[in-house]
């Protein structure tokens, strides 16, 4: 009953908002209201009181459109500057196209892990360590979006399997986790490089290397390029190993049914 009263109040406020909006725009682009209102209600940005303080400060100036444009230019410059400083403190977070390629690589490792029954979170974290080599628990949480509990459980499992090593960061209570395995260990851990997908994997990673070369000046290019080339070297060795095994008399006897 109490909730019903609150819902009724929400509907009444919504009706007033829509009427005010329609009066101001004469009925045009009404879908914009729906989009903006939903964003306003669900985006945590709008919980920051400084947003409303900023708006009030600008309103009090009572400036014309030209001066408003000048103020917005200054705001944009400050936003860009803040973002740049923030990203310098977050070397593990890629942007733009480089981030897109990173996401595609992670998708590949997730699908490969599924072939061996690994969970999405387990394979995702393995993929990020293959790319970044060293990460803290906080950094893993930031780039994956997984809960603290999920990250902690997977890191502990990966350390227990010997895939990761951890070292206490001097002067803190935080640990730096490092990729402590090899590509062959990754193969057995994730099932990523079985014979049936060696060729698919080779084609996939080669295409990503070629596409990535168009973004040499972007943040994260060198690291991602280095990791991709490392994977390609492993795939070539792995292919030769598979061919050697398949050409062995032991395997040929099995195929002929003599063993």
C-alpha cells in the first residue's frame, strides 16, 4: 500500500514534467524527454550535487548565447584535461579502437575457455593477464567490471594453478599479480589452442595484428601488438608440434586401428 502511494506520486510528477517539456518545445522531439529522463534517473552522475551547483552558477550569470558558448569551451577544455590526467594514472585502461581490439581478444579467450568448460569470468581474467602481464586486484575489477568477490576468487584459483604469482607492493597492503605461466600452460588451462581451432586462432590473431597497425599512435598499441605477436609465435610452434605428433608412427597406428 505504501509503495502504491509512492508510485502514484511518481506518476503525478512525471505528468507535470511532460507537460512543462511539451509547452517549451511545442510537442517536437518528445522521445528526447524519455531518453534524457531515464538517463537522469539511472545515471549516478546526476547524484553529484556539484552538477546542480554548476548549473546554478551559470544561470546566475544571465549571459547571452555567445558568452555561454565561450564558457562551454572552457568547460570542455577542463573536462578533456581531467580525463587525460585520469587516464595517465590508469595505464591498464585502453581507449577507442585499441579498446575494441582488446575486447575482441577477450571474447576469443572466453569462447576458447568455454570449450573446456571454464567460466566466463575465469577466461576473461586469464585474457587480461595475457595482455597486461601485471595487474592489481583493483585494476582487474576496473577493466572487467566483475564484483570484488568474483575477482578475488578467480585470482586465488589462478594463483593456486600456478598461472599467476603475487607480490606485496612495498609500503602497501596490496598485491601485484603477475603472469607466471607460459603459452603452453595457457593452452592447458583454457583449452584455447587445441588442434581443431589452431588455424582459426592463427587467422584471427593475424587479422587483428594487421588491423591494429592502423593505430600505432594510440595508447596501448605497443603492449597489445607485442602480446599478439607473442601469441602468433606460440601458434606457429604449436602447429609444428601437432604436425609432428600426427606424423608419428604411434598416432598412425592408432588411426589404422592397430593399437
